């Protein structure tokens, strides 16, 4: 395979430079030897390949909604070189064999590294611990019952105690089932009352996080809070970090931009768990991402087949697409408002997620000897989002018809170009 020479990229904080890639790694650009493929990156920003801590690839079991191939192609289009796949597949990823199968699908079909997340409990039923130790031997380091809360405090304590032995982490879907009943489908407040929709309060999220950070302190183990959506949760995480508790947190792109007002049209595309919140919560999670209280952006990419999503709002499946547009939303909400710099975006979307997941080849510097995982982006490009142009098999795209940045020009994973815009082809 010919070497790839990327000319004139803006290496954030280091000025403009060329990048040379050979056999999946960066080399000194002075070592160009013979004919190479070239990519003109003048005017483009180069970041380490993005790492998504939270995606639903649906395979095995729901290939009508998404496959590893289609989901990772969407990831590559969004600038991702690694995707962590949630455990709520069919069968559930609650054994070492199931985790190995997901990883093997990634090797066979992936356009990005696919890393399985193991279930905390068998069958996601919240009763008995899954095979945490055996999955850890297979390389799993994050465990989550996402879609379900580990609501039993004793089970949560046992899980945190167990994973401490191998530096694992429990990623909690914080939703108290007693405060947010089975029928709850949007934020509890004025709009839920106006529309007659069962709502759940932000306290349903915050109360579980308040409990879990104290269990994490007790067990001296790693807790990761999934998809933070409300101001109260931010306050608790900030308090926990001030105490030195080993807690990290993520926010989904839609919670950085969309509000409960989207629900006024009863469009089930905007039914998501946790729900969209009022403006004051959106502002709180933006500020928390900016000051580092929230460590990372994670997509919660949740594709659905049309027959699961196209129902009355209360009956539709939860979730929306996110992999292709996450960087665009962060650019719009955080870069363009001067809340984050590009160096900080690299930390929150690549470096820190890779560290949380213990991925040693991701989130690395763009420097000689390092794995060649990177995204090239144009900060000024914009587009009107068209859900029918998505690489995902699903069409539950909350950004359809909305103008957003269109930053990703090329994605390179392990030295291989996994996505490039036609206007910037490798020559």
C-alpha cells in the first residue's frame, strides 16, 4: 500500500504541518520515499480520530435497524475511528462469547474500531451480575445496562467492587424507575402537562447519580454517568469531583442543542431517553462540558426501524441518530459560541473518551510513531441535513431539514481512509 502524505493540515496548537502515514502509523514527513498518495489539507484542522463511548449498533439481532457495517460507516462519516457498542443487542452482550462476537463483527465489517460494552446484569434484568470477569478477560472494560437503570443499590455496589480488580468501569443509565414510570416519555413540566404526555422529572436522573457517586466513593471504583441531561446532575457530579470521587460523565449532542420545545409537534423523532430538557438544563450541560465537569461527548446513536419509531409519541421507541452529526453539533454549540477550543474538543471527543475506555491506540497525538487515527475537518462548511443521505439504515434523524456545520472532510483509521468528501479526494 502506498504511503499517504497529508499536506498543510492545521495541527491544533502546533501550527500547519504535513503528516506522513505508512503501515498504519505516522512517520516524520521528511521520510517521504518514492511515490505517495497525497491529500491537500490546506485550510483544514486535524484532530485525533474521535471516540464514541456510547453507540447502539443493533447487531446482532436488529439488523433491520442498523448493522456494524452501516453504523461504523456512519461513524466514519462523523469523524470517528472507534465506537463502543452498547450491550442491548439480541442476544444481550452479557457473556465473553457474546462480546467476542461483537468484536469479530467489527473486525470483519467495521469502518472504525468496534469495542463491545458488556452488560452489568444478565439479560439486562437488574437481578444477577453478568459474566464481568470473563468479559474482562476478553478485553471489555466498560459495562452498562444502558436502556435500563441498575436501580438496585446492592447490585450496583457489587458491580463496582467487581470491576475495580481489573480497572473496569460501570456506565450507568441514571433513571430511577419509581420516579420515571414505564409510561414516561418526556420531561415532566409545563409542556408534558400541556400535551397530556406522561413525564419524568429531572430528579429521576439526579437521585440515581447522587446515590451512585457515593457508592463509587465507598468502593473506590470507576463510575461513568451516561447521557447527562439536567442541571441537578451537573451539580452532583461537580460535588463528587471536588471530593475526589472517581466519576466521569458524558453528554449527548442532542442535549447540547435541542429542548423540550421540539416535542410540541408530537414528532416521535424527538422521543429520547433521557428526554430533551428545557433551556436552563441545556445551558447547564454546555457550561459543564466547557469547564470539564462533564468529561466527554458521546452520541447515544440509537437507530430504529421505521415500524418501531413511526407511532404516536407515547408508543414510539426511544432514541435518535447521532454519529454523523455529533461533531457538527459540538462545533455549532461549543466552538462557535467560544465555549470550547479545538484542543478542548479533541480532549472531550477523542483523548478523554479513549482514556475512559482504556483504548491505548486511540486519542493519541498526531506525531511520528503514533497510530494513524485522525479526522480532517473544515470549520466553515455547512449543509442542510437530509436524513435520506445518511449512511445509517435508520432515518430517525433529529437534524433533518436543519442547517448545521458539515465539518468532516476525511477520516483515517489505522492509516486507512474510511471516509472522504468527493471534493477532497486522495490523489
